[in-house]
């Protein structure tokens, strides 16, 4: 039986922490930045830990876990 391949898009977008949580970039950071205030842009620059429901999907695409 062949091995499962990691989803190419997922491996570029998500990273796993040491404890197994999934880190990702915030949305809304690539364009139309003029109207967003500086505080919001700073906050969006930091990575976010995915919610439990999304974490399961991301891990499946990364080939982690069960």
C-alpha cells in the first residue's frame, strides 16, 4: 500500500508546535492595509493557534495523528 502524501498547500500554511497544536497566519493581511489601523495590523502579523475544530482538519492534511 502506498504512503499518504502530505497536502502541499497545507505544509506551506501550517506549522506544528512542540505540544502538537497547529499554528497558522491570520487572514486579511495581504492587501487593503491602508484602512486598517496600526494596532490591528500588528496583531494580524502574529501567528494564531487554530481552533480545535480546524486543527483536526489541518492535521489530517498534514498527515499527523491517526
